[in-house]
């Protein structure tokens, strides 16, 4: 697709700066009124649970965030609206009028397999600047990571058969269709039926005919013939408008034999959108092969998901590719990703003061401090052993034994012997002092990178049922800090 004489631009030209929760503005007004307005803080964007009770997620949405930040500004109409609410001072509104993001953002590369509690994005900025990014970053990551993850599961279930994203008409409005298609491509689908996604992101676009096309002709044969004459080198016809085996299939074979083959073309495929797809696909394959059309692909659609695809394959269904709609673009089985954005530290005179959120729900206790994140690989197999969060600046030496610790219990630990592992820093610089320093890759490169990264994951992590829990552990220094802070909170509460 990138070879086309067309410029693809991921940036959204719309002014979406007010797509934020109102409390971001009210808090920022309070910060603006206080001595804290220039304070540097850090936030982590992370999530707590994998979609579909799976073993992983696929990070996506960073490119959209980059475009949002580059276009983040408040126009006269935005200022006028905020003034009409009688909640903000003229001085604060003037600050917003001249707002420019000046902070640092580090993030995991899109397409990377990621896991609960690790920082997908790390922000270090003045407190108002960091706060105003919250909603936009979460909505980008929560949506696209969810869809990329579902796509990866569906592609895995297909075992090499092409998956096409067919979900625009079931998506939750325009942006969900377009960015959902983008995320699905990162997750491994072959292309999309959403034309705008092809224009915007350079994705392959796919599509043939609907039942209405067949119905618009006097008979099914004439419909297939008309399509074959228009697209002789890419003809795929829909078989189930009337009767798949008694009408659709014979007419498809007839068009192939009477028009396509005599003119030097081959029927590329036939599609079914209803019925018992395992049974029908076997019957269709037998008939096509008997007609000398062994190269004609069988395409299926109709409310597919990873489990139905698995079932079809286990039944011996003769399917070459599949179109997946609402179960993919809406992640129907798990429609919410659940990413959160939490403060991890504040700075006073360049000194980092770690912050922690405490909860009676253990899963909601945050990991404090300005942190780094590394992936550990077995040196021999190059399979990922686990990820480790450290206090920023800690040095990990592969020539020394490395002990990683459970996020809440020091007795749960694993020691990786010296010389048996290598380490990769997962957090890439995106913005430094407000300037974009990241070379945004083409979407096809992100997709290829994702595929390569998943080759480093053990099958036990990727399985659908009862996947192995991937290690996301802490360094001893970070764990000790976290436990001490929890103990301090407990002591303070006990003395109240």
C-alpha cells in the first residue's frame, strides 16, 4: 500500500483539546492558584487485567497520542466556552490560551506484548501539563490496545489463515471504526473493509459484494457475471443469497468456466455468510476441486470470534480466510480495557518524592516512584522470562545474578543466573522537553515488529484457556520502597 503515489498522515487535524474530563481543568485551576503550578510530577499509564482473561495485551494507540499532543491547543472558541462556565479565572484562561506541552514522555513501542501493572507510558512534566493529558491518553490506549489484543487472539486462532476486519458498521461511531481497523492491523489482520482506514493509515482495503448486489439483478448468474467482467483479476462472489449449494456455487463455477477462464483469468474466491460453515465449506471445496478450481479460496464471515474459528478449524472446515466484524472491532466479549493514569512521584528541588495510592483492594495499590521498565530474555532461547520495574537510574548488570520480586511479597522471588540473560529497555523517548524525538514508524512496520515480538513469548503465555501468568516484578530497591510506604501509611492511620 505504501508504494501508492499517496501521502498517508496519521495526525488528526481536528482540535480535540477539550476531549478531557472536566476535573482535569478544575484541578488545574487549583494548581494554577497555588505554589505547585510549576512542580514537576510523574504519572504512569498502566492497566490491571488482561482482556478476555488472557495472558497478555498488545500495546497500541501511541501514534494517535502523538498527534493529539502535537495539536494540543486552546482556540478562542474553547476559551470563550470555558469562560461561560464561570469556573476559571482570566489568568488561568490566558494560561490555556498559550498552552504548550513542555514535558517528557516515554512509552513502550506499539505492537509490543504488555502485561498488567507495568507503565505503558511514563509522563514527566509540570503538574498542569501532565494532568491535562489524562483522558486523551487513556481513551487512545484503552480503545486501540483492546482491539489490537482481540485481533491478535483471533489471528492466533486462525493458524495462518488470513483475517479481514469487517466491523465498521458495528463500531461505536466513525473514530472507533477507523482507529479500530488500525489497531486490528497491528494485531495481525490482513486488511480492512473500512476505506477511510486505508486512506488514513495505508492499510490494505478489501471488499467485494453484498447480498443486495446479487438481488439487484434478474438472476444470480447475471450478478456474478457482471462482477467478473468488472473485476476479472480479483473476482470473489457471495454464494448464500438464495441457496449456497444448489444455486450460488453452481453459478460461481459456471461464471468461472464460461467467462473467466476462457479470457485468461481465475475465480479468486467464493464467500459464505450464513449456515453451517464447517459443513458448507467442505462441500464447496469438493465441488471446486472437482471443477479444476483448486486455487479458488473459500472465505467465510458471520459473527466469528477466536473460539468459533478454533472450533471450525478443529472440525476440518475448508476455509482460506475469514472476515470478522463486531466481535473484533468492538471486542464484544470484553468491551472495556481498563487502563488507568496514576501519579507516581513529585519533585521538590530536583529531589524525587515517591507517591503511592493505597487501597483495601490489593490490585489497586500502585507502584511508587519514577520508574524504568525492562524485559528480560533468556540468552539461549531468546524467550522472554519476565519484566522488571526499577527505580529510575538503577543499573542492571547481565554479568551479575538478577533477582526479581513479586509486587507485594519479598518471599516470592526468582533469581536469574549471571550470563544467562539479556535486558531490553522497554520505555522509548517520545517527547523530550515538549519536542517529538521519536521516529514514528509506518503502520506496516509496527505490524511486523509486533509479529516479531510475539515470537519471543512462550506458548503458555499466549494460550486462551488458563494462560501462564507472565512475571511483572520489581527490583529489591523498588519493592522495599513500596513496602515501607505502605507501612508508613498503616502507622499513620493507626495513630489517628
